[in-house]
């Protein structure tokens, strides 16, 4: 067994303990905070080891890489794939075909493209199901990052909820990196924004390896953890 594979078990144990303790500090049921193991650029062998240890939710940034890994791991039952990176409209078909959740929806244009793909794929497959999406919110107004502006999130949420092809699961953010405790205000803002949007309660996808404990304390339902589980990401 390679050193990278053998490191998964102790790494995952530490992450799960951190997740549990954060839930306890916040007075939350640990079952309400779900772990996404971010496997971007990681080899299939590491995903298989994480799966052996009970992980079922994996996150990928690129639609093509997700599709390749889904095919390679189709023998593993119960896997759920999360596409967590920005998506060009010409990759909408790959996203709908291969992802179970999409965490980076940020425009009506992309939403409409996803709707077209869901409708066509489902008609061909003889099934009827909505595609689960999160709205990515650009809390800091960073030009280099995707995401809808906070003041526009409510309108986009209403637009999505009017589409039978899509299911709005919640809101997602990737705030500007800061020391963990200084991330708290951003996570609070996303939670408050979710509370201002009417309709069904919205889940929160927020927090990564360095700061997911603070995110859980502020209400995260999904945390996206890569390096703390798999180690440093290989270069492309």
C-alpha cells in the first residue's frame, strides 16, 4: 500500500473527529453536517480507499474529470458526485449526466442550459427527476471568482424554483481566504442570506480543510474537504 493510500485512514479519522467536535460545540446533531471529500486531481486509488472507509460523497472541480472517475468507479454502489467548480454552458450536458449535485450555479443563462439538458436526458432515459443545485454566492465581490452577488441571490433562487427540471438545495460560498476565525463573518452572512430567501429551508455548502469547523459552528450542512483527507493535490 502506498504512503498516500495508507495516510487516508488517519487523516479521515482526524477530519471526522474535528467535524464531530464542531457539531457538539454548536449544539448540533453531527448527522446534520455532511462531509464531501474533494478528490480533484487525486488518483482513483485514493478515492477507493476513502470509499472503503465509509465516504460516499466526493467532490470534483472539472466536469470531464468527474465523468472519467464516475466511469472508473461505477462498480462502487452508493457513490454521490458533487461538481463544485464553475461550469461553462458547453459543459452542462456532462454535468447533468454525471453529477448528483452541482454547487456553483451562478446565472439564469447557466440554469436554462442545465434545464435543457435535464429535459433531453430524462426524456431519452425515460425518467423524471430534478437536478440538484446550489447557488454560489460571491460574498466578497471578487472579480476572480464565480458567484452571484448577494443582492441578486433571491431573484436567482426564485428563478430556479420556478423550473421543474432543477431542485434548489441551498447556497454555496468560497470566501476570500483568511485565518479560520476570521472566516466566521462570511459564513454568518451566507446563513443570514439563506434565511432571507423564502420557500423551503436552504442548506449551506461552506467550509474547507482549514476552516470547516468554523463553518459547521455557523450552520454548514455540507463541508468540502480535500487536503486534510488526501494530502497535497497533485499538479495537473
